[in-house]
């Protein structure tokens, strides 16, 4: 189970919007101080929003989530295959 998020999504969206609206040097630090958020945390939120909006290269939030789900499905399929292999070996070794 993932750790709970420290900041609510609404605060995250508001902070990113505020930084983008200011569009000035030092906006991240000022908004972070105003909302009591770590500036590096806010900086990463802004970068991810830029990636999600196609303004910056990188993995979008949607792509990351899809990749996570696919890795989970692959792990489940690999476990199922291992069980089937073990069952196959077991039944092949039984006398007829």
C-alpha cells in the first residue's frame, strides 16, 4: 500500500497554478513560502505539470501510471506461469 500523500491534490494544483500565473523569477520560492511547501517539492510539481501539458520532455503522469499497472500485470503473469510450470513438473512425475 503506498504511503499517503502529504499534500492534498487541491493544494498541489493551486500551487502549480500560482507559480504559472506569476511567471517570474523566484515565483516558486515565494509561492512555496506563502503556502508552507518545500520549494523543491513545488519545483518538482511544476516540472511534472509541464511534462503533462507537453511543454517539457519526460514521462507523463498517465504514462507512469500505465507503466506501473503493466509491471504489476507482468509480475502476476510471471507468478501464474511459475505455478503452472511447477504443476506440470509435479503431474509429469506421477506414475500412470
